[in-house]
C-alpha cells in the first residue's frame, strides 16, 4: 500500500544509520514493528494483577489426573504427603 508521509529527514537518517538499514522503508517498517511489539508488551505488563492464578498449580499432577482419572490423582496426592 503506497503511503506518503512527511517525516523528519534527520530523524529517519539517524535511525537508518543506527539500525544499519539501507532504505527509509526499512527504517519505517522496523520502527512500526518495534512500536507494535512494545505496545503488546505494555498490554501484558498492564494485565499483571488482573488475572487469577494458582501458585500451587502442578501441571504434572494435572496431566496425571487426565491420564489416570481421579484414582491416579489420589495416588499422586498420597505420594506428596
């Protein structure tokens, strides 16, 4: 998609040199990728404290329960005691 933008030439050139890019297009593409990645990371950071989780969750025991059913879970729990 062709897009015309008025950009700061000095800023683009500085970013091009720092990033080792050959073209303005590479600079802008990388800048957009970095921006999107940072925003996604911020969304994840902002979700901390809003999601409930169990500190005692044991994925191995969960797999054993799925495989062996409740009987297997009782055996696994008794081994922990």
